[in-house]
C-alpha cells in the first residue's frame, strides 16, 4: 500500500488572481505568449490558455493546471499556424502582416475552478469574433448578469469575465459605437484586460488601476502588454509605460494607439498587497521595483519594532526580501534557518490538526544549529489564518530557540477583498476581531509586530505614486467604491 503524506490544503493562504499577456505583430505570437505566461505563473496556477486569430476566426487552447500542463507543444504549433494564415493572406497582397496572441493564467475568485471558466473566453459582437482575458474582479457582475439574462443573453460560464463579453455583444449597433468602451463604462471593480479581435489587440485598465498592466516593446518593434514587467523581461522587451487607469491601448499593424473609456479616478486604488506579496520581486509596478519595496518594508519594520536579538531569519520564501531589509536596518546578522522542502506537492484535502502539523514539518525543516539558544527574529510577509504560522513558530522553538520574535511586513488582514484577491473567509482570518496581543498569544511567540498602515504606505509611495493612491481595504475596511450588500454578505458568511 503506498504511503500517503498528509499535506496542507493550500501552501499559501491568499491566492493570486490571474495574469494576462497580449502580443501583436510577431511570427510566433503563441510561443512568445506561452513563454511570458511562464513568467506570470505566480499569479495563477489553476488554469491557463492562449488565443490567436487568422484574421477571420479565433482559435483557442485552454487547460487546467500550470502553464506547462495546460498548453501543449502541439497547441502552440497549431495556434501559431492559425496566426500565420493571416500573414499569408496579406502576403498575397504583397505585404506580410504577422498577427497576435493573448494569454491568461487563472486563479478563480469569482466562479468555480473549472475548465469552462478557463480563459481567454471567446465571444462574438457586431465587430466579429473576440477573445477576452481578465485580471481582477467585478463587483457588479451579478447585477449585470441578471439584467443581461433578462434581455435574453445566455451565459456559458459562471465567470464575471463573460459579463464584459456579453456587454460588448449588447453594445449599440451603431457602426460608430465603441463596443469595448461602452461595455467597460458599465462594469465596476478591478479589471486589467486584454482583448483579441480579428485585426488587433486592445488592453484596458479600470479607472482606479487596482491591478498592474505594463506595455513593452520587443526588439522587432512589436508591442506587448502583460500584467507584470517580469513577463517583458523574458521576451527581451523594454518597458514603455503602464496602461493608464481608464485607458484602452490598441496594438495593431499600425503600432500602438490610445483612447479613453473613462477618466482616471482622482484617487487611484493600486493594490498595495501586490507589493507585499503577489507580484514577482523582479517586476516594476506602481512606479517601483517590488524587491526594493519589500526590502524597505522590512527596514520600516525594524524601525517600528526593534528588538534585542541574535539573528534575523526569513520565513521562506515569502519573507526573504523583507527579512533582508530588517537585518540591514537593525544591524543584526541574517541567517537562513528554515529550509523548505520543494518536493512536497500540494493537495486540496482538509487534514486534521495533527496531520496539518505533520505536513508543515515535512514542508519546512529547521536548522537547529542556527536557532539553538538564540533570540531569533522571524520575518514574514503576511499572516492570514495563522494556523500554519503557529505550527512553524512552535517548530522553531522546539528546535531550541531561546526567544522567538515575529515581524510581519504588512498590517493585520481583517477584511475581505472584492478586487481580485481570494483571502480566507473573514471568519477564518486570525486578525478579525482580535488584538495583536491576542494573536501573539495564539501564535505563541515572545513578541509580534505587524507593520502599520502608515509605515507600509510610506514605503509603497514614490515620486510617481503618492500613498493615498493605494488600496488598503483588507487592512482598514475602507473600500474605495460602494460594495453591493449582497456581495459583502457573501464574503462575510462564506455562503455558496
Ligand atoms: S483589499 Fe487588499 S488585497 Fe484587495 S485590492 Fe485592496 S489592498 Fe489589494
């Protein structure tokens, strides 16, 4: 009988929500989009997909799992051949015009994890076939869906993204009408999207700029958009600028052009948690390199909560950047004393407490020699449920640490996110209705400090983006836009 190791239900307690890419004017757009999706794998591991057009119809390949599992070599060759048909058709007119591809990595925050919800989604509007990929979360999708169903529109997925396609299809029949702009003016919430048409790609960002969306230029002169600049680096593209909140950019045979579907909100709502946890440390988002911000968050922690200790240790891998900053600012030595086992897979079983503890011990080994008889500062990026954090702290103490001081590089997470981040149910968040002292007692450490909101914003802010332009709703409960009471109730109760 095979031995089955008990494992955690999730390796992380906050789940990334999607990455998007779009590229136009390349001979092998599917292959390039596939490579860039690899670079955005951290934004979603549930499903992945690619679409190309031959100038008439859209071909699509989607699948469940990681990019490498969801999309095969054969898919890529088929999609690139499909795109090449457009160039061949143009070559008949004496000019070769390469086409484009869009791609998506998904983690569901609205709509279940299912192949039917894998993106890009394909639809049809008066301008022809269209494919759309979305990073974010719409807060009025349920209401829009009901209205569209009332008008006879049939939905084939449970994803909020399909609402945008349906609104494009329902847009005015007037030939002059801008169907995408008309659709985006009716949705509310977070969206960074890429849209593939027969002859172009459009990319747009909500007026608050919740999620990042960068424009790059390839050495060939083609343009490229992606959720994060780390995807540009993979293709050797140079960063041009971000898609502005409220802007639609078009990538076509004529290069790059821009128009607005809305004015940018005077007060933006960039997700500060992208800097704390989601985005790749190698990316440039909201005006700063993520790695630099994380190191400075750690330094700010050292300033806010110094402690007499012998060494600073990161919680791998999430706390490494902030721990580096804490160690540098405090002058304490930096040591790696918690070693992750990278070969333990993930399952979705719900283990018992004992099994969970065993699973953490399998996933993380403590180097006793580093911690024995030492006063240890451990730095992590966030605490969500706190259950695994407690087990890890107990492990460090059991390995002989004299004192354990936990430092977290963001404030306590107490409220749900409606803009594309799937935290645990609020009733399961350790910080909901609990003081820091109470959390310290539960986790069982000698001291605990969460970075203050002001401290976090002072680091996230830069010359280009003031602190007031960041969303902090999951920490403060201050939502930048009104949240439908039904949606709020759903988040607070965890129903359905
Ligand atoms: S609520 Fe939190 S996670 Fe959600 S967008 Fe705002 S800062 Fe980001």
